[in-house]
C-alpha cells in the first residue's frame, strides 16, 4: 500500500525536479551586454587627404596606372578625412614596420577601452571569468589574451580564447563563443575584445586586387562586457535573442575570394577577388533564410511563401512576368539594421538585398565616412552611432550583420533593454552627422593623375 502511494509522489517530484532544472537552465542561458567601449585614437593620427597622398608617394612600386586606380577607389569609397591610422605610419615606418609597432597598436587599444569599461561598469579585472580576443592578421607569442591577463593581473582560472583569421565577421563569432560558454557556466562575466592589426600590414606591391585594402582599412577596436547574471538584467543595455552563422568555406570560389597572400614579387597583402560581391550576396541570402523564422512574425513568413508561390505559378502557367523577386520585409521584425561598413559596395549590396531605405543605411554609411573599415569592430561603431543619435529605445530590436573571409556571414538579433542616449565614441562629432555631402577632396587634390600628360610625382 505504501509503495502505491509513494510511487506517484516520487514521479511527481521527479517531474517537478526536471521542470525546475529546465527553467533554471533556460534562465541562466541569457546573454546580456552590460557595456561596450569603442576605441578612438588621438587626433594627430587622422588620415587626411594630404597624408594619404604622401603615403602613396612613398610606395616605390606604384606607377601612374596604379595611382589612377587608387584615386578612383578612394573617391568612391565613402571614406572621409577623419579616420585614423597606426602610429608607425606617421613616424615614417608604414612600409617597414617593427614588432614594437604592432604591440603599441594593440596595447593602446585594449588599455584605453578596458580602463574606461572597468571604471564605468564597476566590474574589476579580477571579476572576469571569460576572455575572448579576436585580431585576424596578428599572432603573438605569448598570445594577446595572455598579454591582457598579465597587464590586469586577472585570475588564474580565467577561460581565455585568442581567435585569428576570422576576418571582419569575428565579432559575432566571439559573441557566439561567449553565448555557448554561458550555457554551461552560471553567473559569469565575459569580455570580448575585437580589433585588427593595421600597423604591420601595409601592402608594398602593385597588384590592384591587393592595394585596395590600403585604402579601406583603418585603426579601431571595441571592448564588450557581457554577463549571464539574471540579477543584472536591469543594468544591461542589450539582450541577445538569437545568433546565426553561415560558412561557405566548402566552396573553392568562396574560400579564395578574400584571403591573405603574396603577390608574384613576394609582397604580402590581402587579396580581394572579383567574385567577392557575388559570394557575399550568396552568404547573406543563406544566412537570412536561417535567421528570418527566428526574428520575423509568422504572418510575414506565411505571406512571403504564399506570394512567392503565386508569383512562380503565374510565371509558369499564366505567362505573367513580374519584375524583381519577392522579398521578405525584415522591418516587420527589426527596428534597426546594424550592418558591417566594409565599403560602399558592401553597404549598397545589403541595401538592395533587404530592400532598405537610406535612413536604414545611415548608421553604416556614417561609420564608414567617419572611422573607415575597422574590420570586425566596425559593427560596434555603427551601434554607437544609433545610440549617440538616441534612436535605441527600450524594446527595440537590432539586427547585426557581418561578413568575413572564409567566406562567412554572421548575424544576430539584440533586444534593447533600456533607452540609450550616451554619445560614446561619437560624442565630439555626432551632432554634425549626417553631413550634406559624403564626398572627399581626393579628386580635387589629385585629379591631375587622370590627365594624359600625367607623370609620376617626385618622391
């Protein structure tokens, strides 16, 4: 008789225990951004039109045709005159860097951003449980994570990860790593540091597919403080809703369209192939197919499926031709689009793919104009622009999309947890954006290279 009574009770207790574990696990799988800090070098490192010209003149392997190509590229790039270069460029060592130049660049970035982050958040370096650093084209021994741990005297049991080779999509890969760590480690603090090493990576050759990177990439970086502590939700800025990663590395064309390599004269640089736009479009399409059901309302998905099939039926059986393909309206599930400012062509391509307006693209275009392409950290400057413009309100949804070599497209959705108004890295200039024109003075100053009688300037 006792067994008959105890058995159901034990079953109920087991079910309640399993239910509690499920709820508790879900509760502690949240991923919040407590704060983030973008890096801004000093004003004496701004890359002006005149300084850019001097840098190019110092490249002995360039001829008049390469000058014309670079002029066309920089004029149409959307990059302004207030971006930043590494210190060694201004010391005359841009084409002949030292290891100390790379170390200075990284030390300056992480010390300035982390000092401010720790001071503002009240979290100390010894509270950090997880440290993830991503710098694609730099490998130090000991690693950069070890350098940071030593500098801040972090705990011996800290979990550290040093990522390289991930390209401009590395930020969201790092966030994904932290997200997965949070699933098995409760009540933790994590730091993600994202930057790129520009100091040692000036390309000295004359291959057009490789000198383009000299025009686009600039100094920058961002440190992000995350936690999965539910008790800190009210202090947090953002909550991660979902994250999707797409990798086309199995395709030879996608793998080779964007890679570090030597030219035929042995000069090391970064190659950008002609198939890059097509590959990026393909990666974006596949990524959006996966994330769309996670972020859009069911009615939007059903409407898209119905109208797409009606369009196909009409074209096949009724000979009704409709210009353009049916596309999902992502604005039904997204309030703000935080898009990687990899270049004007990248921004325009995403605008077409998502059927967005110029207002949607403004944060990315302004970031490209003010800071240039800072690789994986660019997304955080875009987010900072939205925040500085006081556009991020509680409950808003922000879609981040990044691209990277390999070829990769990563995206995630953030929920804004409170009204955000801090002007952050944009504080001294956001009131002047957007400007009336995004044109730069390069053509006015160096337009002479397009003349038939143009010859090489003296060094």
